[in-house]
């Protein structure tokens, strides 16, 4: 099959939702089919990133990495998985929050640490001192590998460079205190699985137990799907190492918990548990509080599926307004490499959602959604519901207004593009064409999570960033691509014919690109 290049990929999504981040999965389990365990773990985490997927596996002697653009089910098949034999695996599903959506930036990333050791790494989150780390790497002679332009590859390069002298575990304990931003890492050499979480614990990362091994994953739902029992969360500022000697835990920083509250709103699966709190239960409670804060006279409460469903249930329970399904979602409209025609593009949201006219005709509707980012989706949705016969459309949002971009791993729009960035409530209501509009308050959102406000990051709502940000020109999705243009780092032009056919015997990604 011909390799799909980045310039063949689809244009910007039609919807204006936050576009997720990434999912990581790692397993150490001698005697188990770790490639298939990782495949199913990534399948459970697919909602966190749909641009690319990859798995690295080690048999104790060499690491083999297979990755490609596309969904997990598009990248892997039985033949590929059966070729990935070993007892240590790292998996990753990606949405590009740093660096372009290209094959070179897919993960796990791979580096050699010395003449006889390899390192594969998967990363969820965004670093905020990337420029500083890039300068350090340049001084050390650590350059971007194979055209990669991500903070993840930069981090892997620095870690591999330091590990050449002192080993990966000691190198990580030395390097990670200097890394600022959000990072949940699953990484491995030929024999050992490692996991680490930034001192603020902004993104979730959990530890699970198999009968014959251990698992780390971005969400508890991924543990469930592979039959692993939940042990605990990886603590903020903690490094875990798992090998034949068992599990070791070290601290590289004092914890200052600031978990992302948006995980409860949208990012995590509803069947996941974060900090001991069910995401589904949180969303239902948000809906109840939303009904109390913003009541409406209406005939029916309908969700924008699927992320608005639990909050809509809660809204209906608290308001006494009947709950119904007024929109049908096409669950098979995900990332595709087939570009829609102009005619199809004009249908916009109907590619994903279609109204049940007999349910909503003549009704006053409360429409519950998880968030509003640019407002494009809600604007098209309100119009569609009115065309289908709705008498009134009252929009209720299960999060506060998104006024600030995220620099910790969610690809929100810039502040200028955020509909709430420069408009008041009535201005947003008029922009989307609703009869009324209500957002849940930040206090109610925090209360629904059952976490102390002091342990949560709500920067996208209140602009209070727990990790200081650098100057504007030193942060951004394409920072490393811009830095690379000055000739200070080696780069690769991306032509398939220039790829080597082997990688020093380590089965690095160059050696396993799909032919």
C-alpha cells in the first residue's frame, strides 16, 4: 500500500470542537502478547487522538517501532501485530498539539542511546520550555531526527543523549526536573518500561496490574479493556521503572497537583475515573447544576451526542423536562484521507449529526453540549434544528466560556478565534442564533468534579496558567519547525526515497514504514 503523505490528508475539520491531545499506553508482561494488548489499549484511547498511531515492542535485544498516519484500526492489522514480538511495549495515538501532522512526527519516537541501547518514547501533553530545551540540545549536538519537529522527539533526544553515560533511569531523574509543561510519558529500552508524570499532573496517567505484568495508560478505561486491575495513579513528579526486579518508584520533583478540569468536561471517556471521581458521574452532576443555574421553559432536553449526553441527562433530571434523542450521530465519521467535495462540505455538520424531525418538530428544545470553542458547530446546529421544525432552541453548555487557549496539550483555537474571547453572553447567543444561552459556572464545574479548586487547572476558562509561559514568540504548535528553518538543526525533506531501509539493527521507525 502506498504511504499516505501529509499533503494528501484531509483539510481542517468541519467542526470546531477542541481537538483532543494524545493517548499513551505501556505494558511490561513477559509471556503475554504485548503488541495486541497495546493495540487494544490504544483502541480504548482512540478518542484522545486520531491523526496517527504507533507501537514499539522489545524482545530484550532490540526495539521495533511501527507507526503510521491514521486511526489505530487503519495502522495495524494481524500481520503487523504478529511481527511485533517481545515483552515490553509502548503505544501512542496522536493529535498534533506540537509539530505538523506528518508521519515523521508520529509516535513512539525512537533514539539510540549508545552502541547497544535503544529508547522509544510516547508523550501526552505540551512542554512550555521547548525553546530552552532546543538550545540545550543544539549545544550538545543533539539534532532533530528524520525531520521530526515535536517537543516529544526533542525530549527523547535529550534523554537518550544523557542515558549514554548513566543509563535511562538516572538520566530521566536528572533531566525531568528541567522539563516544564505538561507531560505524561511512557518509554522503554530493551528490557524496562518507564512512566513519568509532570509535577503538576495536568494530564492523567494510571498504573494497572496484569496477572503477569504491569500496564500504564492515559485513562482507566484502557486498563479495563485489557483486563488490568487499577492500582493507582502515577503521582505528579514520579518516575516509575518496571523490569524483572519488579516496580521501582522515584521522585524527580515535589508534587503540585493541577489536574486539567477539561478532562472531566470533554477529553476523557465517560467510563474513565480521574482522581477517584467517575467522569460520567461528574458530567451528569454538571448537567444538574446547569439546570439550576440556567432553567428554561421547554418541552424536551436533547444532547449533542456523544459528549453532551451525560450532562443532558443531568439537566433533564434536575429540571423535570423530558429527555430525548433528537440528533443522530454518525460514529463512522472520523479522520479520513478522502477529502469531501464542495457540495458535501456545504452540508457541514450534517456529516456528523442529523436531526430526528418527528421528535423535534414543534418542540421547544434545550440542547446540551459540552463546550463552545469557535461557535461554528453550534451555529450550524441551531440552524439545522430550526429547519427541522424546532419552535425554540435554548442552548446550555456544560462548561464555562472558553476564553483562553491551552498550552498544556489541547489544541484549542487561538484567543482571537475563540467566540467567547471577545464577546459577552448575549453576543455569543446572537452569534449562534439561539433563543437563550447558558454556561455552567466554574464554581459548579469544580464542585461537580469533587476536587479542590486548588488542585485543578482551569486556565482555558479563567486565564490562570499554573505553569508560567514564555514569551509569545517562544511558544506555539510550530515552534520547532520555525526554529529548524534557520539551519541550526539538521532536517530531512520528507521524501520517501530518502528513507534508509534499516536503522542500526534497532528496528527504528525508518525501518518499518509501511511499504
